[in-house]
C-alpha cells in the first residue's frame, strides 16, 4: 500500500510539495485548502472581467530548478504582447515560446518599474541620485541626504533594529524620507521596534552605493557579474496573473494522481504521547468534521494556527509564544478608472503615455495607503478594457479587528478614493467601478514574540513526520521561489529519510537576502 502525505494549504509551497512527491516518490499527496481558491496569497482574484494580483508577484528567481518548473508549466512568450511597445520591450528575453495573442498559457516578459511617490513627485526605487531625484528633493534635502549618507559610511550603528539597518545603508535623512513611513504603514509600528532580520532577509545586498553603481553600469553598458535581486530590471509574469500558474500546477498535480480538497479547514492536529509524531488531523468541511491520518504532514498554515490546533500537547511557553506571533493583514481596493489626474514627466497620462510602474510605494505621510498597483502594466490581459481604462489596486496594511479591518466595505472604498484625490492621483468622478478584498495573515511580522520563535521551531522539529513549509508555515517573509524551495527541500528530506530539518529552515534563501548567523551576532 502506498504511503500518504497530508498537505495543508494549496499555495505555492503546498502545490510544489505535492508535485515533487508525485514526481520523485511513491507517496500520494492530499492537499486540504481552507478556501475555494488556489494559490494562497499568490492567487489572482476576479472582478467584472478584471483581475487582481493580491500583493504583486514578480516571477524572478536565481534558482534554475524553480525557473524550469515555471517555464515548463507556462512557456515564455516568443512574440510581443499587446503592450510591449508601450513598455519599450523590443524583444522577449528568449527567442522561443508562444504568441500571447493566441495562447493563454504563456509567461510574458515584463519591465520592472516601481517608484516612490513622495511630495507629490516620483522618485526612483531603488533610490538613486539621478538628476530627477535631486530636482524633486530640492537642494537642501539633497545636501542633507548626501551628508547623512557620508556620515553612515564613516560610522556604522549597531544593528539592533530595522531602522539601524536602513540608516547604515542610506543615511538617516534618506531613511526618514523614503523608508520610515512606508515601513511603519506596512508593519504598524515604528521601524526602531522591528527586528533587523526583515531587512537582512529582503535587502541585505542593496544600498545607495550599489544603486548608484547599477545606474552607472546601465548608462555605460557595463556588464555586471552579480546583480542584487532588488535591481533586476525584467521578470516573467503569467498572462492572466500569478494565480494562473498555480492553477496550472494544481491541474498537473491532479493529473499525476494527487488530490486537492477545497473548503476544507484543518481544525485539529493530534500529537502522539511521546510528542514525536503527528498522528492525524481534524478537518472541517461545511457543517461536517472528519478525521484523517497520513504518514507525512506538510504544513503551510500559519504557525500560530498550527500550534493552536495541536492543543494541550504543546508546552505552555511554546504555545504562548506562538499565540502571540504577530501578523499583518491586508486590504486591496480595486479601482477602475478612465483616466488619472497624475502627470508623468509633465505630460498628461493617456493610453499612449501611461505611467509605466507595476507598483508605486506611497511614502506620503498624510495618507494610510501603502502601495498602488497598476494592473495594466503587470499584464494588459488583466484588464477587461485595457485600451480605455486603468485598473488600479490600492493596498492597505492592517490587523484583523482594527478600525480599518472593521470598516464597512462601501465606507472603506469611499475612504480609499478620497486618499487618491488627496494625493492628486485621480478625480472622484473618474472612478468607473470598485471592489474590495480582505486577506488574513498576509505578512508574518518580525517583532513581539518573534524574538523567541526559535523555541517554537524547536518544538515543531520534534515531530518527525511534520514539515513546515512556505511563508506562513515558517513565519518567514519568503518570496514565491523561496516558498517553493522549502517544499522541494522537505520532499528531499522525506525521500532520504533524514530527520534533521536544519536545511529546511535554512531555505531563506540567497545570501543577498539575509545576514548569516555570525554577522547577525556582531
């Protein structure tokens, strides 16, 4: 009789685990997904013929195996998409693939453009001292930024917080102008209270010096042997949004013999008396509850929920840490507009001269919106009437139960539109339609009881047949490729019989994303 694996969650990690179990072992995976959707936070939402990318997902990785899986599932475009001339993409990255006009299963090649909106002006992201940046900042701010950066080069702070991390790389004036307020919106607290681990994981290799060097190399056509992830200029993107790829992978999992059960929530996890194995799970589907057992368990559910589902078997101290783990929840307001009031380089925005950004970081201090997505620029096929309308996503970061989360849908949409008007981005009468989406536990946070997370990790690692994978499964702000790599590593451990899970938790993944342990102790 074949062995069985229960996988909790049909996001990138869960689907990848199922695929590799089917590809490389005789273990049969059964995925239980609490919602009706595939892809987790990487899914694509639909509204009136328009599509919303929940959070914005670039398909870029330095891992060849991940890239191969993506492109095996969806080939890279071989002919231009309908907007490639508008985005100044002369030809795709590879001379192969399918025509996006005639084939729905295709990865488009996208230009990476994301800027900061501050002082009602655009600034480059990553930060660079371009003529436009200097002009928008003004002479006084530019001088302060320059002296602050020099000061940061001369004297480094001990990195006790995320604020210290950014100041060491950009100087205090640039930190306060371009990082502090957005980061506070994202996490809900001042960066001085956040662990430097977040910055260390995400942008360790990025600094003002490297951003300036990148601009110099591009201007003079100098090839760079190593380029930071945050500076990558092009990426792949599924024609109809990220969820399309995960839906394609789900079909492949089922074709190979795996099972995906939707609207099935894990409500209980039974641990054996020795606290060394998972013996089964309780599953709620509609009004019915059932119990299922397996040989292996892969969990991408939030660590907080997993530990709570284990009940009294968890030591009190571990349970207390897990229960208090912080998360940031997420609200997206979709706005369909026929034009913007915003001007791009002094020209009125029209179809022919549309702003090029995939997303814009909102650094303005008198609004709560954190980021603005322009879905037309992710993929023209995300928008029902691409040539005559713009499909925008306003992103808000909050906590389940707070004032923003509890605001009524219509009230919140009106509030969001008023912020866009306040920033000078659009006029209220130009909004044609709108929608609203809430996402729980979108971002595992690096403060509060997270400081003691190693105790939770140690307890979970005692369970020989439990493998924690993905962003929420490891309480780690992973990208999609990192989440996939945790799943791949977990399957390798199962296949080899290796019970040491250190390699699984070390998939964080690139040195350019995080400090090593020796550095973090200094």
